[in-house]
C-alpha cells in the first residue's frame, strides 16, 4: 500500500503509535453507504432451506419474513455505536476476557483500513470468493481490492479450484419468474484460469418448472438445483427438481469437468405437489458424501404446508435418502438407505464407515444434530444426538481427512463433539477460549485490538470448522452472544484446537465479524472473511466493508488484513488453492 511519507514505523506500539498506523492506513479511504432500500446481507446470504426452517419455527411465510427483516433493519439502525476495548497492554500482560469491560474509552469503533501487511505477501495472494448474489469474484490481496463478477451467474452457482489450478463454475442464471419465483434455470459449466481468464463455456441443461395450477396461487419456488464436485476433480454433480403443475420431477446429472459434457444421470421417484389442499415443494437432490468405491450418498428435501395459505398453515419438512454407484461418470443402482431414514428430517452429511456400512448426520427442525451409524447389512449401530444452542445457518460439522472421525461444533454453547465413526466413542468438550496473546512487535495484532470493540453469536457461518490437512488441528469460528435475544452477536475470533486432546492451544483475535474460513493447500495459511456493515461485535458500522484476514497457522500472526472489499458479503466456497 502507499504510505504517508511522514509516517514511519514506531519503535514501540503504544496507543499513539497504533493510532498513527490506523490513520495512515485509512487516510483518504471511504466506502459507499450501505443501501437501506435493498435487502440486507443477513437476508441475502441465507439459504432457502434456512428460510423455510425459520418459517416452520415462527409460523411465518414469505410476507412474514419480509416484515421481520424490515423490523430488524429498523432496530439495527437505531442501535447505539459500541465502544472500543481498552488500550493495548505491554507484551506479556494478559488481555481482558470477552466478558470484561477492560476500561473502555468511549470512542466509536473505527472501520478497518484498506490494507495492512505484516511481513511477506501471503501465497496465494489472489483468492476466489463467492459474493452474496451467488457469483464468483477475485480478490487481489496484494492491492486490497476485489474485482467484479467473473461468471455473471446467480445463486445457487457453485465453483471449485481443481488441483491443476483451473477455476470451474457450475453457473446458474434464472428467468421467466411467476409470482416472483423463476420458472427457468439455465445451467452452464464455465472454466477459467487461476487469474479468471475464460477458457470455455459449456451448456449443461435448462430446467423449466410450471406453477401449481390450483387456486389460490402459492408463492413458492418452481425449480430447484444443487451442485457438488467429486473429491478427485473429475466430475460435477447437478441435482435438479422441477414442478410440472401438480407433480415434482427430480434427478441428478454428472458433468465431466475436462470435457464439459453430461456423462451420467439418475432419475429419482416423482413426488406430488401436495394432496388435497396441501402444498408441497421438493428441493433438488444434493450430494451428502462419496465413498472410495464410487458410492454416492444423496438426499432430497421436501417441505409441505397443510393448506394453500403457506403464511399461516402448519408446516412439516423431511428428507429422502438414496445411494447410487458412480462408475466412469455413469450412475446406477439407485436405492434408498432406509435404515437411516429415521435419523432426522434433514440430512446434512453421509459417508462410509471405516469398517463397512455407512454413517449419516441429520438436523432436526429445531436444530439438534444426530449422527447415526449403520452396519453393512443395514441394521442401526446406534445414534448420538447433540442439542444446539441457537440456530446457525451454515454447516458446523467436519470429518477428518482419513474419514474416521466426525466433529460437531456448537458456537452457541462453545461445545465441541468428537465421534469415532467406527466404534461410536463420543467425547464432548466445553472450550473456554483463552485471551489472545498481545505482543509488542506485531502491528497487525495491535491494529486489530485497537479497532475491535468488546465481542458481543451470529447466525450465519460458512466454514465454521476446518480440519488441517494432516488431521492434527481444528480451526473453529467462535462467537459471542448478542446483548438481547433478537440482537446479532459477533466474533470471538478463531480457536485453534488439538484434534487428539480437544484442548484449545491458541485463539486468534478477530479484526472483523468473521463468518467464513478457508485453508490453503498445505494448511500453512488460514483465510477468514469478515462481514460488511458491522464491527467485530456485530454492532452496526456502516462504513465497514467486507474484509479478508490471513493468519499464519504456525505462528498465529495475522499476516495481512484487507478491509475495503465492498459492501456485499463474501465467503469462501472451498479451499484456497495456489
């Protein structure tokens, strides 16, 4: 970054020196104001499944959710600014815990600077992110800037970076809306270089749905899609569901990534759009996991209202689970895995057990998590259930690289659960986050502490738990509760946990309200995306842009902070690959 010629690095980082760093970095920087006439980031990034769960719990339909968002924006807009934490202490002095006031100064928090670099530029310094519209953008961390949309697609598009460094996007655009919901999804596979130069653009399929002809009309989706990639970067899986008046058709396509052609397909049983006066919507089949022998685990969600008035009618949800075999791109032997059907109404993950058979993880309507193990002959080997504190939109589970261990992180209660998928042994550990160390020779940590208000739990997390490539460490996005039941929470940084003992070995203080994480290929760097429009506590901070902080996983030092990445939310759709 370009620095003020009058500014030099101070010998010691006292309050005045830190202030100089911040003023130098932020000099002349500004952001466009957050638009209050557009949907908020919390409304935009929530998946359709999460919104349906909200409707089930609150008895609200689309209109009710819109009113709730409007009220929430009004309340948030009226919140008073929070104050910054106490000044930095000398090296070696313990920092205040999140629950301590620590001697607040009364000054408003300051938006993050555009770019602060500590040491060498991290590699990779060009990273791909998904924006809130479902498109893919390239962040140049060396310049602290974000480019425009590279694929001109919409949610729920999904991208990956292959081991060869190619960017592959299963890109979706929608058209022909009826009652505000599109009836046409155009699916294409677009391939780019690592620096987003287009290579090819292959059509995959066009899916068309028809509205329910019954009156009164039900405002609900007519077409659904889902996308996943195989671990070996050979195939993309495109699940689809289309409503044909009063019948839902569903299936899954296999797309060859090298050639861009559809090489396999599976058709799932049809479902009705609701018997009698009931109304049903059927989600696209999605991949829960894949075994080394080619077995694919699929799930298809459905939601049903007791009458046409979906705003007030009782609602129930469920999932159908299936297995299928993948051989050179062809799908065959579609069959239900009925032994796991009573696990819960919403399947989350599935995979093979080390000793044979399978396991499946499910969520209840109220957010509790169950892991069920199933033997080779289909009999149940038992289930482990975990209650959840609050509701998180996003996956808070992970599996070890060798496939033998399942991890579940509950940010609301700070409980980490480990389950041996072979023998079923379970360990629950309440993680008390230590205070982040404060050192006198790390300007990045100093700037983050100077800017960050006392941490206030958020409900939206993407990549909330990561496992290091060698399986030895876990990285957890920690949160803190809001001041009221309806208030947003904030970030309590990143907990570094020893996978063998489940002990917290470090905590990295947040410079923003962190919502998404990704590791680079060898696990030496961790990239964390921060939310725009709020400070680390989750309190409104209108001039704050989306951000990316890069942590060195060996030392815990924040190597780079890019704090001016626009007013839209960003998250990492997968690992950061050079």
